[in-house]
């Protein structure tokens, strides 16, 4: 984990986590006034983790009988956890 800070402040702007992290990829939650920046940051984070398709619908859910289903399900849960 690493924090990026503004040079004029010691307040973290963004917290970066590894792919396996279930924490928020940013240092803030979605609220009624920050959708645009939140959506942009979620999209950027998903892109850097190779998971943007989970948000855009380009990555289809796998059949539960598919041998790769468990791995897909875990990745899907990680992406969902970023939005909590």
C-alpha cells in the first residue's frame, strides 16, 4: 500500500492497493457529491488491475461448471468490494 500526498498537505489523496486487496482503492467513499471523481478513480483502478471488464460488462460471468469459475468469482467479489 502506498499513499500519494499533495505537496501542500499531508493528507492522503489516493491509497493504492494490490489486486488481492478488498479495501477501497481510493481514500474515500461514493457520496452524493463526488460521483464523477469516484467513477473516474474506480475506472482507473480497475484498468490498472486488469478488471475494467467487470465494471463495463465486457467480462462475462462464467458458468459455475467452468474450471475457471472460482477464480472469476473471487475477482468479481474483489471488484464489488471496491465499490462498498
